[in-house]
């Protein structure tokens, strides 16, 4: 197979591992800078160009589109979809996952358990918002935040109101969620490919930090999921339509709750914590789906 990866930094661990895994299985994987792609949007003959070259003849696309370039990256990805190229995660699924509010609405619709979440535009209803999620402490999240950035704990009513009103005062959209105290500053990252969890790790925040992100100085270890946790992770990925994703869960007293679904999860943390060849699993999944698509096209 000829595989194309849309990514800006070919030197990232995740991207290097995907190249290695593809080549180990006899495929070629080329990385192109998403922002350097440009398109010819013509009826019946869509094309994508890169530095004057037509990008054609690829069997599959691996989109590794950074959050800051979501809009343009999805435009490029949609063009490949118009050309009939298989994509590991399609543009609609990525768009759903990047819109945190929309993602939560879809997950709730499909019966995936979530932390109680509130969203409002008017800062005058701050008290009602806090009541809606069960009172303080609460977790306040920027809709555009990633890797633990833009996630704040409001541990008292006064501090929570101040944070919410400050964000809304500068017209920043936020979510307010119940604080799952029993999770004890730990969460679970389940790496879902297709309809199964191929690896899972537990992440614990740095001392004094309620956030569990490894990027924020946390630690990780391999973990076995319960059947309920496995089912929640798979249902969450399926709800958003993602072929490969990182699903973040918390262990609440009432059972697993999903807090986020990442459409471009990093491989380094989970591969090193679990020893699972995630990159190889992704390439194998692409092989299977490209083969199935070709059989369907010939029938």
C-alpha cells in the first residue's frame, strides 16, 4: 500500500513509529505538511497538490491534524475523501471530536456515561450552572483546550464563580463539569482501534495537580480495563465514528465516565507504558479496511 500522512512534524515519536510500522509490513508511508497542501476543487476531478506535485495514487490517509489547524486540515482531508481515498479517521468524525460540546452531546445521546456537564452563554446564570452539576468543586474547561491546558478546578463557590465569569467576560466558551473526587487525580487512556481496546494505561497527575496529563508532569502505567470500561471506550469511539482514537475515562463510584475522545492521540505514552505495538495495530487496521473497500468496489 501507499499511505499518506497529513502532519506538520515528521520527527514526532508517533509519526516516526507509524512510518516504521508501515515499512515493516511492506508498505510506503509518506508524510506531507498539511499546511503546504493546496486543492483544485473541480467538478468530477478533485485534486490535491503539494509543492507543485499532484498527490495521487494513495491507498490510505492517516490524518494527524493539529488542533490549531483543524479547519484547514479537514478541508484537505475532505478533498482526499472526494477522491475516494480511505481515511483512518474521516473528516466528520474528527470535526465531531474537536468540538467538545458537540462530542459530549453525541456521547450522551448514545448512552455513554459522562460527568454531569453544563454549558451556558450568560454569566448571570453562573449560580444555576454550578447547581446543575451538583455544586463545587467543579472542573472548568475551555472548549478549545488540549493536553490539560485550559482546565481549571473551582474548589469553592467563590473561586468557581470568579473563574467562570472571568472566562465569559472575555467571550471564551467553557464547559463546567462535576468533579469526580474518587478518581484521585488519575484517569485512564484507552486506545481504541476499530471495535476493540488494544491498550490502556492509567495516568496520575503530578503531586498537587488534579489533572492527569503526562504532558503536565504526570506518570503512567499499564492497566487492565473492566468489561464496563472496555465497553464505554468502544461505544464512545463508535459514537463519534472514529477508526482509531484515545478515549479518556475516569473511575467514578457509579462506574466509568468518559471525559474526552481524542482523534489524534499520541502513541509514545501508551506504547512505553504497555509495550503494545500500537503503530503496528493501526497499520494492520488500515490494511483490513483498504482490502475490504477494494473487494466491495469489485463486487
